[in-house]
């Protein structure tokens, strides 16, 4: 009789655990459905870009920002930074190489979302 009671209690707890796991799984699915994967990917990439830029030497970072974020020409940047356009090109290439290395894992995903949603 004790053995049968033990089996009944064990079965009840197993059922409670199964219901909890099912509830947790459903909650995760709902929360994932509510998220836009493209937006998550873009946010993650933006954070990685910022981290990469933060690791660059100050001059390289400033030149890259002037070029890509402020849309300045190499000639304008050269005048602002008191350097040649070749020097500007060197710093831009250095920044792009660092970004290429750090974003290499995201490129296939980015292309997938770009093709799928645009």
C-alpha cells in the first residue's frame, strides 16, 4: 500500500513538473514571437560596431566617424585632421578591417534578413 501511495505521489509530481516545463516552453515561444529577429540582429550588430570603434586608436576612430557618420569627404577630413588624403585612406581601411573581422559571423545572418524582409 505504501508503495502504491509513493507511486501516486511520484506521478503527481511528475505531472506537475511536466506542466511547469510546458508552461515555461510556451512562455519562451510567446516571448520569441513578440521579438523581431531583424531588430535584435541590428541592435546586436550596432553594439558590436560600437565596441569595435571603441577599441580603435582615437585618431582612427575619429577619422572613421567623420567619414561614415558625418559624411565628410577624405579631402575635408584631411584638412580637419591636418594630414594627407592617403593618411585618411589608411585610417579608414584600418577601421574597416577591424569591423570586417569583428562582424564576420554576422554577415550571413544580415544578408538573410536583408533578403527576407526588404
